């Protein structure tokens, strides 16, 4: 059967794909939507973080990058030993610290032991190996004694895991709950150090 020339031409026309034009307006629209999405994400869901310094070593290391959970903090609040991101007015920057004392509690350290309301509390997140390796430089003490400190109903006591090298509530005093932005640290870079550091 002879193929109709008109049919072949019609098929050729039908099969052609006309590329969509992506002009300046489309670019601006896409850019604005992306900016709004990122702003919403980093305001209500997650906060990007970058670890600066060794105050949380060895659980968090200098220059590690990841994010922290804003939504989880807003919904569940904080518990003892949560890792949180707090804004420090004196420094005008955000720091990563751990919640040691909760609102209304009495916090004290004696002989390298944490006491909450006069009861000794263990700190299982601390590395015995690391503590023993540095105690020799600080007269055998990892956490200097202080307190008792009475916290207000809207205050928490925050400290770094690397006590001899951390600027925390021992320097800045108790932090208002309103200064906490998010909780938990999800490290994604470097890839070989990917982890979740939480309670």
C-alpha cells in the first residue's frame, strides 16, 4: 500500500517538540519562590549550623556543618541534656550548647559531679577517655566547681561538653528560654562524620 505523503508530513509536524522559553520573568519568579521557600524552611523548620571551635568536642567538632530542628523545639520544648542552638547577646552570634539545668532548678558542680536540687546526676554523654586525657592539664578536674545557682522559671543552664574550653552559662549566666532557637544537631558534612547529636 502506498504511503500518503500528506500523512508523513503531518506526522513529522506532530512529532516536533517546541522548546519552552524560559525568560527573565520566569527566572525572577523562580528565584523569588526559592527565596520564600528557604526563608520559611529556615524560620519554622530547620536552622543551618556550622560548629565553630571545640566547646562541644568530641561530640561535635570544629567546622562540622549541618542543621538543627526548629520545629521539634517549638513543639516539644527542651529536656535535660538536649543539644540546643542559643543566641548570645554579648557575642551577637549563635552557639551550640547542652541543657544542664531546667527552669526552677538549683544547679551546682562539686568535685567534678553535677548536682540538680542537691541530687547527684550522671552525664552519660561525656567521654571518659577524653576527660581523662585532659584532666592532667587542669589539676585533675574536668568541670570546675560552682554554685549553687537558682534558675528562674524561664531560664536554663547551658554548658559545652568540653568543659575546660567552653564559654557557656558559667560566663554568660543562665539563658532565657526565648534565646533558644532550635534543638539537636544533624551533621551532614564532612560525610564521614555524619551523625545526630541529641539527648
